[in-house]
């Protein structure tokens, strides 16, 4: 399954990249749950978020890796319940009026989990993450 969302902001690419690399920006990508940075080094962050979905509590761990070009790669540590693999990219392209931000997510569900059932919630999560990112970039 492939999902994507893009938007443009009226900020230079280098400013957008600097804002995205801030702790509070990464934590803000998960507005629905309690989120914390578990570890970090120069270009890699591990983030844990606690959520409540379908009446069940859960924990998700994501790794974010910042490339030398400023783009960000992320992946979810899959616990075997729904996802076999879930990863994505956030790319930043300079455009005349500022920067185009492209959010992409690719995932493969477990054999007994139909992708059709999870597509809606994943699209909603992608929309929430993109909206949170856009709001953060535009507010600074």
C-alpha cells in the first residue's frame, strides 16, 4: 500500500529542514497520543508513542533518519499485529513560492489483515501528521 500527501509552504527549503529537525516538531507528528524521544544521535531519532485505537491501548516505535540532503526517512518497528513493514519519507523540494513537502508512506500488512481495512485509518494518520507538520512549519 502506498499513500502520499503533499503541501507547499512559503518558507525556504533550508528553514523548513531546520524546523523539521527540532525535537518538538517530531513529537508533534503524533498529536493523538503521549509521545517521547527514546534515543537520538546525530541523524537518527527513536520515538515512542502511546495510543488508543479501537478501544485498545498500544505503543508504536518509529525511527527517523535525517539524510545529508535534509530529507527524512522513517520506519515503524512492527510488532506483528497489523504491519509486516511500514516506512516512509518526507522530502523537501524548493519551488518558486517556497518549499513543497512530500510525505510518503509504504506498508505491507500481515497476511490476515486486509489492506483495504487499514487504508482509511492510515490515510487519516498521514493527513494528521502532514497537518501537524504544516502547522509547525508555518507557526515559526
